[in-house]
C-alpha cells in the first residue's frame, strides 16, 4: 500500500505544491498527491498546476489573507523555477520499488545538506529581528492632530506611528498618509485629527513569521511598515528597511559560509 510520502515522491511535487492542489480541489493530501502525479505526467499538466496555485493566490487575496497569499507566491515561484528540471521518476507503482527509488532520490538530493541549508536565507523570524533591532513602538492617540503626528515622526526620525487608544491598536498613520490625504488635497494638518486620515486596514506580522513572508506581505499589500502583534498586544514594528538589511546580512553570511565550504 502506498503511503502519502510515496505518493509525494512519485508525483515529483513538493509538499507545499501538493497542499495547494488539495486546497484548490478540496481533496485529502494523498488524493491530491495522486492528482499531482497525473497532472505532472500529462501534456498540459504543469500549466494546470501553475493555474491552480494562481487561483489559490487570488482566493487568498480576495479574503484578505495576505500571509497565505505570500506563501503561495513563494510556492508558485519555486514551481516555475524548477518544474522544467523535473522529470517523472518512477515508471512503476510497486511499493517496494518506489520506496527503494525514493530513498535513492532523497540521498542524491541530500548528499550535500550543508549547502542546501545555506540556501535557506529566508528563515530569520520577526522575533529574531525584533531582538536585534529593539521593540520600541512609537504611537499616537487618534484624537491628536495630524500636525502632532508629523512632528513626532520628524522628531523620532521614523516614517510611521501606531495609532493606539487604551493600549489597543486602532490603525496606523504614515508619511504617505499625510502626503496623500492632507498635502495633495490642500488641507491643513492643524485642523485634522489622526483618526481622520489613519489607515485602519493594517497588515500585521506575528513573531513567528519569517523575513521572506513579511517581504512578500509588504509587496502584496503595498505597505512599508508592519506592526508586530502577539495576540492583541503590539510588541514591535518592522519596516521595509529592516527586512532589506536582514536579507543583505543573511546573504553575506551565506557567501561567507559557501567560501568556507569551498576551501575546506
């Protein structure tokens, strides 16, 4: 009897790609793996798998699940980049033969685990990022004036403030909000309150999110700042600059480790 692992190995798809098919077709994973196997073997099957993942991305965006949409975009990118390298691995469905060949394939793919780990440059979490940069959160009350908000951003040399009332986050105000909703509309900031122009549909990060996920969420939602929430409590804020710096640092570390590996 074939196991789920056997079916995944047979399909030559990743678990994430199988999950996307299961989500789209509302199927159990093992059935989705079988469908993935069929699609991968068929003439236009790979185009169908790409379309399935795109549909899942669109559905996630419609329901406002930017994190899931970002994850699926990474899955789609990986599939598009690597599907041409893949070929059907097994011409038999004999479980014993499949298991033996699956072990051989896993060994061939995993001969150099150290190099594979070096490629995982997107695994730094928001928790680790906050530990390095600090957890200071600058906030403002919704009844404060926009002028006060802009003055505070200038004083602290920051681009966004979390709008808080009694310890609860109500939204965010950014330099972009000021430019679009005050300056370009010819209004005066002393006469307006923060609550009048703040963004209430705020994309948030969680401590366990990775830098890559946050970068994808920012790109998807066109945001430059993400408040970090632990439950309902704001525990920090990260900017696009923080993410870029983290990615550069990780890439420099990866290059250093690869050089060490090559010369060892």
